[in-house]
C-alpha cells in the first residue's frame, strides 16, 4: 500500500513569491493534515481537511491556506513568502479525523 | 506553558543499552499519546499509539502513560545503531487530528 506522497520534495523560492505544495494521502484515507517543522519551533499544526472541508486550523497567518479535492488529495499554499517560512512541510493522512495519522516524507522549502 | 514538554537530549548510548525518553503534558483533557521516530531528512514514522494509562509493548519498544502525573515515556530495550534518530512524543485531543508535538530527543546509539 503506497504511503503519503508529497510533491515537490525540495524547492527554493524568493521572498514575496508564493508556493503550492501537493499531498496524496494513503488510499482510502479521507483526512489530511498539514504541519510545519522548523528547528526552532518543532512540529506545528497548520490545518486539517476532511471531505473537502477545513475542520481545524492552527495558529498561522492567513498567508497559509489549503484545500482538499474530492479524491482526498490536498494542496497547501503559502503566499508572500517570508524567510521564516523556510521549513519542512509535512502532510499526514488518516482514515477519519481522530484516527492514527501517517506522515509523508515532506516538502523542503527554502526561501531566499 | 507549552502543551507538551520533552527532554531535549541529545542522548548518546552504547549499543544494547536501555533508553528512556520522556515527555510531560499540561492538559488532562488529552487522551491519545503517540511516539514518532524521525530519521534525518525524513517524515515522522509512527512507533507507538496508546490512549490509556499503563504500558504498551511492541517488540523492543514500550510506551508508558501515567495520566495522573501527565507523564509519558518510551523505553527502548537492546538499543541498536539503527535506532539512532529523533524521537518525538505527540498528544491529541479526541477527533481533532491536531497533534501537539514535543521538540524531540535526538538519540545516537554507538556500536
């Protein structure tokens, strides 16, 4: 069974640009969550989607947004990139909200 | 106060040692407790998942939860060099999928 797949794995962007990251959950999983991991703050919850609806949102500015499609695939977008947005962005999926979540390998974003 | 605090380490032990990793949490409403292992430049991998006080064993790994003290632990027996990684504790409220993570403990097992 394929795991959570995230693309792209690595990317470099310039301050002020925007970026879109993609996540394909484990087959059959309907909940997708996004996390940001940085050396200073560790792993922090961004948001969760279930059946195309955002169910929960972490304490991040509105520049961070996401969506989920009918096939459960999800994208997150960061607009007006700042240097501090450099991080590993992790997607996780679970069968339903509240079940065990499984992480992908992450997308490494560097903002220069 | 952070929702979960984790002993930061780093921790360096000889092969075969017993490793103890610990976290404390602040809110008694948290009911689900997890341990993840993360290798360098990889995503976290679920090791243990428990929702009750007591011990849960899986091979060389034992997760321990003490809800009265708001304290969780992961023990690794007969540690191997392949166990060298960062270990993250995580806690969850029911149905939220909003995990609160500890900062992680970096473990090195020396052959």
